[in-house]
C-alpha cells in the first residue's frame, strides 16, 4: 500500500516538474481579454496576454535575451530609415520576424517556464481555459506555450507578407490588399510612391516604440497598421458583440428552457451578392425565409446569421447584418431571437464561428444545431465541408448529424472550433 502511494506521488511530482497537465480542457466560463484591440487579440491572443498580464510582462522585460531581441528590432528599424533608401523589401524585412528570432524566442520561453511562475500561470489560467490554442493542448505546458508563440509570430509574418509586401492571400478575390504596391512596368519592384509609404510606416513605428517596449511590438504593430491601411481590420466589426448586436439575444438566453427545443440554433450561412451596391442577395433572402419557417416551428430558440463583408470585393454591406434586417423587418422574427456572426468569409468559417458562439455564449454544447440553407450548399456541408475544414483550418469544428430535408442538416459542435487561425486575419 505504501509503495503504491509513493509511486503515485513520484508520478505526480514528475508531471508537475515537466509542465504536463493531466487534463487540459477549455473552460466555457473563461472571459477572453481584448486589451482594447480586437484585431490584435483575436489574431494574436498570446501576445495580448504578454502585454495585459503584469507579472508576465515584467518577467519577459527582465530577461536579457528576450529584451535584446526587442531592442534589436528597434535598432534595425532605425538603421533601415538611414540605409534602405529606395529598397522597399529592405523596410519590410526588418518589420517581420526572422525564422531565427522566432526559434530563439520559443526556446527562451521554454527555458523561462516554471509551473509556479508567471508563464506557468499564464498557461494554466489563460492559454488552456481560453481554448484559443486548443490544437496544442496535447503538448506539455512549455511546448504549448512555445507553439502558441510560434503561431502568433508566423501569423504576423503572414499579414505583413500579404498586406505590406503584396504576396497572394489565401483567397485573392475577397482578401487581397487594396494598396497600389507594385511598379506597373515591373511587378517585381515596388512603386516609388509605395516605397515612400513603407518609409513613413517605418518612421511611425520608431516614433511609437521607445526602448523597453514589448519585445514583440514592432512586428505586431507593423501587421496591424498594414491591415488597417488596406481596410482589412474587419475582425473588429461590431465588437464587443455581447454588448451590441447580440446583447438582446443574450439577455433573452437566460430565460430559455433548452429541453423545450430539439436544437440550440438554426444557422444561416451567408450568400453575398455579386453586384456592388446590393445589400442582400436573392439567395440570402431565400435562406432567411427557410430559416424563419423552422424558427416558427419551434426547432430552436435562436437563429444565427453568419457572414461578413465579403462579396463583392470591398463591399460595405455585412451579410449577417443584412440577413438579420430581413428576418426582423420582412419576416417578423423577433430581434432578440437572432444572433449574428458578422465575420465569416467562407462556409468553413460559417460553421466554425457558429460553434464558437454556441460555446462562448454558454449554450448547451452537447446538443445538436442545424444549418438552414439552399440545397446545393447544404449538400456541400454534408459531403465535403469537414474535409475542407481540415485542409484550410487544420481542424474540424463540427460533426455531421442527421439530414432533415434537402435544405436542413444537423451538426454537432466540437471544441476544436476555438483554435485561432491568424492566416485569415479578417476572421481568425
């Protein structure tokens, strides 16, 4: 008996020493921090924690290796203003993270990690319960921390690559940059006017960053500035939604008796119009009418309208908002029965973001929901969306349930939907 006790104690101590958590699960009651910048926090949550948690901020600032990396970025940017001249790539290269810098920070975070220090508390009290890096939860705590850092740093580089350097985004027709970057006679070169913008951005970054600023601030601010300049900061649209567009539905949610409904929500995936100036497509109207019928039947207490400012390119209309207006004004669905997801840009993220709303708003997570859409899209959701999610998001945010009709399909939420994807910075 004593031998078994001491063996169990040794195992427990070994687990604590290596930072391997016995059980790593997101917590539906966890409240995400935003630091006043939703584009930043939704794309790069670990960096937001680095800045917002005083004990973590102090620990990192006191480390000479990490501090040197930060000061080195500032010194390199100051030198670029003197030396880059008309070499546009020179400015961009000093804004982003190098592979060596990413690896060096990752190694340093693992070395600094202790179960009982600020980084250990960050992992256990924020990284794991937030679910924002849920795909890394199988790793030891220091490895999870390093992987989260690597994802954030590489995500920053992706945003700089697309929205400063002019590389191709994942979806050119709906996510490309709007600044005029390349020389009309030689697409391999930057326009002189754009080189001037790169210089001015570098100068702004130097002005914004005093010695001793967060070590990651220059690359982070570079990404955020170029997203803003390209009008690609839609990740912040309508945030904080709990206090704006979704507040009435959330207030009503406290009164819902979930056992009275077979499903949690009826999700309508967006259908953006092809013509500029059109607020809601004909297809979107049909989908809204189909969903309103199911709502009136009592299948679920809420409808989720899902879709951002997507089609046509640089539209000012948000699919979720326009569908909500149609449901309320034309079909007389109560506004407090409608939740919006105004960020999704693909069918994959229609599904993922709806699952996130179900989780973050405290709806039953073991209960099915349904999609309500046109026949072709409904068939696509059933047959190939999980595979597409794995290919494009590296995770499956839902599992298929029963088919109810040619336009309605059950789905079951999965916690993997919480994983951040900074390679889609408008809807990470």
